[in-house]
């Protein structure tokens, strides 16, 4: 990649740039993976100069890297420039274009690291200034989640984005797909001969996908009140994990072939409307409790949260994929804030043996065969099975066979943003969501949102911070003769 290239970050003074984008760019530079020369052009409102931008970016890299005061080479920051402008001020885009032309930029990547309600203005500015073409090389755009807040707003946004960019220029980012262990789901399934034959309704009893966080809503109440788990986590990250777990093998490992298979899973999801949506979902909200030995406040006491808020901070759901592979196999999804542990995992629970020879008590309930794909924090894969313990033949103990990413490969997996930024620059969209995928995910989710709205619950079931959700959530799964796996 030996062409003058630039990343234009709309929202360069914000949190995402400081915590994620700059450390990722720094790593790419350190590993000589950025095209040369490479420019970072920041766009935001604050009264910063080029110099201040460089200082701030240097600072954010130091914090993220925890360099222990050691000097890191940040020479690439000399190529950072700042455009101070409101997104609604078309003059700013003219200055941006002038900067790109002066630097003789060939390839340009626009990154929307801005509040979602600013996206339409940014698109308009890009279009008016002719920033979506007029470059000798490629022009691409990365758009952050949330991509819409329901089906109609997502479709509206998509229409506007397509007025400015073609689909092959658009990279809708879900950083979860940049995680090594998420990509490993596909490798595990499709690069090995022994698992795939067992990956279906004949052998699998059910699947659980858990994404738990110990953190509360923090200072994001303004956003979270409008989002809840369903928009913040379920519509994007959880449905993405579900599609990777359930999809058929693609005909090739190419962007469209992979995404063609993922969308089929979303299309096969049994849609929930009205009463069905209420029966198959379970919401909750945290109240004060203890996390890591410290008392934390309840959701309604968080600054910026309405006193009568009905925003869910916990969600459990039962899903069915109505196709030949998965007919009748429930997928149980759970996610929440202020849960006892921050962990993301996919658990495949296998059916019990047809006849219990060793008096193994309640094979399905107490010690089933589990395949656990841990996405974070301890990236790896574990298979649990029964082994004979020393002593009488009927003493069987559950044991594990484990693969641990760090001890096997000797290093932490790289940050998701690093991988994804590189993919965008290489033009590889495999790990980005396509328009039809976003639409299908929103179609499913919006039905549920509408059912919740019609039901008009005044109070959600509550759970103490530091517990695995409201008490009723156990019953939710026990009705099906199953139980949650709490790591
Ligand atoms: N933070 C994360 O970890 C994270 C994770 C996933 C997705 N996202 C998504 O990434 C996007 C950015 O999030 P963030 O947390 O970085 O937000 P943020 O900290 O609030 O930053 C917003 C940025 O947009 C700029 N901005 C806002 N309104 C503007 C205007 N009218 N004109 C010019 N600049 C304007 C701000 O500039 P000034 O402050 O200088 O005005 C700031 O640079 C959002 O869509 C969010 O949903 C964030």
C-alpha cells in the first residue's frame, strides 16, 4: 500500500477515538501495516489546533498503552491535522477537501466516530464537497453502531448512505467481529472435520449465548435510556454471534459468501410478534447491590436515568431458527449490566446419552457435555465430558479439555479495531455487516420492541447488582427443563 492515504475521523475529540481508534492506529504503525505516507485528519467542534490534536492523541495512546512512562515512538503523529468545524458547517468540508488535496491524498477512509444523530449531516457535507469521489484511489466509509434505532430509521439511514456511497464503499462496523475468538468460531467449525457433523439438531440440545458486564450504565445514561440491552447489545453483537454459530458453511471465505450465509440465519429466525414476543423475552433492571466487594447504586439512581425508567439493563431471550439444521433447538440469549462477571461465551450443550449405563445422575441436567467458546476475557475453547474418577465404576466426574488462546499462542489476541481498520484499508468487508443483514436484524428486533411498547409494562422485574438477573429468569428457562450456565 504505497500511496498517500488518509483516515478522516469525524469526532476526533471523542471517547472512541481516544480509547480505540488511536491505539489501533498506533499498533498498525508500529507493525508497519499502515500505507505510507499516512495522514490522520481529525474533524470536530472543539477549539483545537494541529498541535493540540497531536498532544491529545499522544496522550490517549500513552494511556491506552500503559507504557509505564517510557517514551514510545509516535513519529506518525506528525502527519495529523485538525479541521475545527461543526458538522453542519459546509465550510468545514471545503477546508477538509483542501487539506486532502494539498497532501495529494490518493486513498481516503472516512470514519464516523460521531453521535448517530450527526450521521446525516456528515453525509450531506461529504456529498456537497464532492468528498465521496474526486480521489485517484479508493474512498471508503466506516460507520459505527448504532446503525439506526429500529427498522424504519435504519432503512432511512441506509438510503441516505447509499445516496453518497455505494455498498462496496460502506463498512458498517461491529467491533465484536474483529475479535480473534469470534473469527475462531468459523475456523473451529469449518477448518476441522470432527465438530461439524455434530453441529445440528440431532446432537445439540440447546445453545446459550451470554454477554455479561459488571459495569453499570456509567456516564452513558443519555444514550442507554434510549437503547437498553436490546438495541445496545442484542440487535448487533448478540445476533452476530448467533449467526456465526448457526450459519451453514459458505462456498468460499469471501465477504459476500460469508454474509450470504449469515443473512439466511436471520431470515430463518422465528419472528416474534405480540404475545409471542412477551413469552420469549425476559427483561430486568438492576437495583443497588455489591460488585467486587463494593456497593453500587441502582439503575434508577444513576445520573441521567428517569425515575420511572422502564429501560432494560438485563435481557434473556429464547430464539428458534426454523431451518433443517436447527428446527426445535432453542437458542437462549442473555445479556446484562451489573452482573457478577464480565464474560462473553457461547455454550453448546449436547444431548444426553440414550441410556445411562453408569448411573450417572441426571446426565443432561448436572453434567452435560458442553462445548464452551469463550470470547472474553479468557479467550479459548473448552469441551467438558464425563471421565471415570478413581474408585467404583459409577464415580464419574466432569472434566475439561481446554484450549487457551494466550498460553497456546503466547500473546494476547490483537485488539479488534486494529484488525478491522486494516481490513477496511485492504478492502475486505467479510467482518462488516451488509445492508441486508442490518435490515434483517432490525426487522426481528423491531417486532419485539413494538410488542413491548404495546404491553406497556410500568415496572420491570429487578435484580440486585452482582447477581445473575431477576429471580424469575431461572423459571424462564426451567420451564423448558433446562438451566442457565453461570460461569
Ligand atoms: N465510545 C465507545 O467505546 C464506542 C463504542 C462503540 C460505538 N461507539 C459509537 O461511536 C460514536 C462516537 O462515540 P464516542 O463515545 O466517541 O462519542 P463522544 O465521546 O461523545 O464524541 C463525539 C465526537 O463527535 C464530535 N461532535 C459531536 N457533535 C458535533 C458537531 N455538531 N459538530 C462537530 N463535531 C461534533 C465531538 O466533538 P466536540 O466534543 O469537540 O464537539 C466528539 O469529537 C457513536 O456513534 C457511538 O455510538 C462508541
